[in-house]
């Protein structure tokens, strides 16, 4: 296991290891050069048994619990920077058609996992996480500008919940592979 300072990335790596999914952790301390420009590195190169080869950028967010265990109005936080999106799309072009650039939102559940709208919850170092994924192209197409000053994009929480997939749907042949959605996606 690579040394990961960010607990969200460490939790995702632990999830991959626990599932026996082959991956390469990318050294994020360096930016690769493409021509005269630098690209922000992604976090993992993941080879899925379901045929998906993923260039993964992990974005960690808290998933707060609302009243009586229901998701709060701040659930499904999902902003990214335009640099994240641009770099991922460029990496996808460099790696070619056999690879798909995706954003994995690693949600650290703030309430009891029983009440969270996720089919699978992963426990890591005493915390509970859920991982959902969306292709970067699909994300950008559905996103709006969150902040011009900070260069960020976001999708309304309900839209993300309806459009994202559980990571297992893309990685594992034995996982249900229906429409790409978050199980229990209603918020």
C-alpha cells in the first residue's frame, strides 16, 4: 500500500486491496509534462474485471447525516476544479480508448451507515466510506460553474445522486450493472 496522507485516498486504496482489484497508485507529488504544459496527476490507474480500465481522481467529501438519519441538504457535495477536469480529459486522450477518466467521490459518512443511501459501505480505520463514480466527460456535461474565482464546477446533489454509479458496478463483473445510478439515490 502506498503512503497516503489523505484519508479518503487511503480508504479507497484499502477498498481496492480488499476486493483484490489490480491498481497502480500514482505519485501525486509530480505533475507530468505534456508538450509545454503540465498536467495534474490522477490518483490511481485501476484495472477492473468488468473490462473497465480507469484513470481515477479521488475527491474526498464528508457525507453529513440529517435528521433521523436522512441525508442532510449538504449531502452529495461534489465540486471539482476546472484543472481537475481538463487534466483528466487530457490523460484520457493520452491513454486512449481502453481507458476511461473518472472522478471517484469518496464520501466519509458522518452518520450511521445504516441510514446512508449507499449499497456498499467500506470501513477503514474506524470510519465508514462510500465510493461513487462518474466519468469526467459526463460530469463536465452536467456541471455548472460553482465559482469563477476558484475555478470550480459542481453538479446539484440530486442530479449527481441520480447519475453516478457505485464503483463496484464499473469494476466487478459480479456486481449488478444496470443503469448507472447510486443505489438509493433519492435524497
